């Protein structure tokens, strides 16, 4: 269990993060997700590579928005809003498929290396499944002539609990966040990092640039430098596979262009920070661009 969570308002997350009984089903689920959603166009689409940031939070707005609106209409809109509430619940249910797929894809990339992410993610998914079930039951009740309002209200409660855990995964555990966001800049200063003769061609190496790991590689007579921590999940780029003008992350196979760090293909949604690189007096120097 992670030790970084303080007491107080994170007590529920602390309790969930300590549930080792969730590891066995969580590992099986993560493996199944990675087997079904493999690196490729579908994975890139679900990861938000085409969008420029994680897709999952964008999709959740549709589900949360429609179901929240339905509950508000139930209790504030009067009998004339019954049909609108029913339609909103139906739209929310239709939206769950891409939400679930993108969420599982993001979670499965991280759970294997982090017990907290695995456990909290399993409960997050289960809570949202309860919410979906309750809203589906509410829709069924309405179509049979009942009100379904209490079922929808209970579903909203479960949805809120799922949102709380989802917020923790995103903002405390950094799932879907650019892993290079808080790297220190250099204010245009060149930093001496390595002797030139210590970098053979076609052999990526990690060097320290005043506390920031930088991947250096010489290819085709040119010198390239990118931040070493992959923007997707922080994998060490210098351990990845070098291609013609590209480097891949060893963790999830995201591929970045050496000249500017652009995403060639995901699952990374964020480009890799590029550094200027030069040789001066037999030493390699880098500068954050």
C-alpha cells in the first residue's frame, strides 16, 4: 500500500488502497484488458493520441451530464419533464461503452506497477457499474409506467462515489497526466551532461541535466535529446528501441520522433519534450527548447 496518502479526507482511498484482496481479480482484469486492447489504432483512439490529451475525462462528461440532468429534472422539473428525463438516462447509458473502454485502457497501462492504482481502479469501475445498473433499472421502471426516480437518485450517489475515486486516480496518482509536466526547465541555459566520446552512435543513453533525466542518442551523424521519462507513464526512453528517426518507450510502445518529440503513435497522447543538443570542447551540452 502506498504511504503517500495523508489521513483526513483521503481516508476512504487509504482504506481501498489497503485491500490486498483486490489484487488477484485486479491483475486478471488488467491482463485481460491488455490482451483485448493491444497497441495499435484502437488503443491510440481510446488513449486520446489524436486529441492531444487523455480521452476518458472528456467522455465521462456526457455520462455524468446526462444522468445528473435527469435526476435534477426528476425532482425539480415536474411531470412535464418525465419524457426528457427518460431520454437523458437512455443517452447516458449509450455513452457508457466508450467511457468504460477508454477508462479500462488507461488503468491497465498503470495497474501492473502500482498496487494503489490497481485497487482504487477496481473499486472505481465497480462503483460506476453499480451506477449504470441503477440507471438502467430506473429506465426500465419508467418504461413500465413507474417513476424510477429513487433508482436514479441512488444511481447518482454511486456515480458521485465513482467520480471521487476517478478524481483521485487522475489528480493524485497521475493517470492520464503528462508525466513530463513538472520537469524543471533550464531558462535557455546550456548544461554540460556528458563527454562526447561516451555516446557511441545508435546507442541511447540517459544523462542528468541538473536533475532532469535526458535521453541522448546519435543517429545519422546528428545528435538528439528528449526528456527521458515517457510522457505517457514515465517509462525510461533510453531503454527503448531505436528506429529511423524515432525512439519507442519500452513500457507501452509509444513512439516519438527524435527531432522534436512528436508522437508518431501512441498510446501516448502528449509529445515528448525536446532538448537542444550540441558538442562543445569535447562535451555534450543540452538546453530545454
